[in-house]
């Protein structure tokens, strides 16, 4: 059931657009990132268990079970559940002994470089591959200095990096390799589940992610020593009641988060089915419109299809990505231009004046559209109808918008 029924039939004329005086296509706002929620009855039963047990946090039985389920699902040896992925990145970075400079893509959520900068490690921003929007391995070697200790690669939008090439560079140059796989839970690379690559990987289970635990994250690794170190660090460094082994923090996941995670894991296949159907519908409804392209999906791999990412080439659509964004917002379609303008052009990183051409090109072209279990096929048809109307009347719309700005 849609939370945002269209007010009226799809728009046919430019004058129907709200920006030119029409009524909005949706009464309520359609968001990118509405949470996927599994069986709420099952979740409430688990909440009752927690209340009866009076064990709310500190690695309780649901956290333990959640970690075991993630291990089974990913085929990785260790999972350490964490309160969110930002803290998980910080802990993994510290446990890996990273210092000095670490290479990261600029086209990512700002949490990736922040997790380094927070520990006074310099993020060295690398450009991306234009097809996958992930770090370009060919650019990495140009950025290596004697201070470089590692690479954090980001498996973005559920698409994986060129992992084989990254592992080869890391091994040859003796660098640590950490994957920020915040978006990639449930996805695979060359038939193996994301989670077991590099020294470690980090998942996010934030409310907006494919699988959510309200807030949450996890460090997954096949390295026994690293698993031990990260588990200590997420619990203040405690080895027993009054013994501390190392500096630590509070990175623990609560029982209620794990209860949500376990409940949502039971519906994971349904979430994928819905996302995949939506992805296909967007693809079908927008194929063949010059200047509009959708990021490829590799049918040979497992995906969670959590993000629908379009690229707009303004030389063909005439209307720019930002004009389209403005039009969609007026229609109550809250599309997002993730991760504009690129971390290297955001505070506190922009002082370097660095230029990364592919990152900047992609950041100026992408638009992420609503999908997930709160969206219906009818919603998608209406959204695609608006996009088609805009790009087929690009010249007229662009002129009218520019006239209005004068
Ligand atoms: N690495 C990468 C590559 C990441 O993308 C992220 C997070 C991280 C690391 C760090 O993970 P965490 O520390 O968060 O676990 C969102 C999320 O806050 C963030 O988790 C995510 N990436 C990023 C890509 O997107 P915003 O600014 O889009 O979130 P927000 O709060 O505006 O939510 C988007 C829309 O979702 C809202 O307009 C409404 C809807 N929404 C949101 C929440 C929280 C709901 O309907 N219900 C909700 O509970 O950042």
C-alpha cells in the first residue's frame, strides 16, 4: 500500500507540472530511504522477550544470534555487531593500525573520510570509475607516498569495486585493505558474498539501508586476531569485569536493534524481490530516453537493489539534473543527489583545492529515486511519467525556468 497515492492521473503537459502551477503528483512526500520493515508482530514478540529477560544491551542473546546469522549469510568467519557503521569504521581503522595517509574515494558518504580524520589520519581522495562509481584502482598508485598505510574502498549502491585489482595492489604495496560495504549487505562479487574481502569489511544497518536495525553496523572479517581486537575495542577494551587490555570505545549494538535485525533478516528475500521488481520497472519505463541512463546491474551477481540511481546528461536532456531535482521535489518526490559535491569539495576537506574529474562529473549527474517496500508500481509509473515529460520537453522547460529566475 502506497503511503503517497497520486492525487490525479499522470501528467501529460508541461503546464501540469506543479512548478508551473499544476497540483503536486503526490499528496505526501515520497522519500529515498523509507525503512524496509519485516513482520512487526514477530518484532514485538522479540521486544517482549527482551523486556522479560531484562537484558537490554552488552552483547545479549539477540546480538549473539544476529552475529551468527550474519556469519552464516556472508560465509565470513567473524561478525562483530556495532552501534552504527561510522563507529564500526573507526574501530576497524584503529584495530588495523592505520596511520598517516589512507586512500579513499571522494564519491562516498562523508562518514568514510570522517572515520579517518576523526583519528587524525589523512584521507587521500581518489577518483572513481565512471561505470561503477567505485574507486578507480588505476588512480590509486599515483597517490601512494611513503606515508600511505591503507586503502578504504567503498562498495557503493550495492555494486562492488574491482576487488581483485584492489587486493592485488594492497598485497604488492603492503597496504591494509578495508571495505566500506555500508550499502552492500546481501550482495556478491564473483559469486562470493561481500563481507569476506580485504582485511575486513563494514556493513551499515541504518534505518535507510537495505537491512536495518534502526541504527547499526557490523565489522566482518576472516582474520581471528583482528576479530579479537575489534571485539575488545567495541566494549571499552574490557577482557573481564575489571581488566582492560587496550583503549576502547562503546560500539555495542543494543538488543532491540538486534531484534529488529533478526526480524528483518527473515524478510530479506521479500525486500530483494520488491527492490528488484522496482529496479526493472524503472529500467523499462526510462529506457530509450536520450540523456537518461540507469546504473548497470550485473545479473550474474546477487544484489540488494536498494538504490535506483539515474544519470542525467544535460547536453541531451537540456534540463539539468538540478532543475529536474527541483521539479521532482515540487511534485513531492524527494529524489536525492547523493553524494554531491564529492567529499573532496566539502568541509573540512575542500581546502586542498583538489580536482577529481570523474567524481565531479558523476556528482553533477546522478539522482537517486524512491524505491523499497513503501513504494508501489503505480508510484513508480507516476515518477517515470514526470521524468519522461521533463526530458522530452527539456528545451521549453529549461527556458521557462530560466525566465522565472530572471
Ligand atoms: N559509508 C557509507 C558509504 C554510507 O552510505 C554510510 C551511511 C556510512 C558509511 C555510515 O553508516 P551509518 O553510520 O549511518 O550506519 C543517510 C543515512 O543517514 C546514512 O546512514 C547513509 N549512509 C546515507 C547514504 O544516507 P541521509 O542524509 O540521506 O538520511 P536522512 O536521515 O535524510 O534519511 C533519508 C530519508 O529517509 C528521509 O528523508 C526520510 C527517510 N527516513 C529516514 C529515517 C532515518 C525514514 O523514512 N525513516 C527513518 O527512520 O543519510
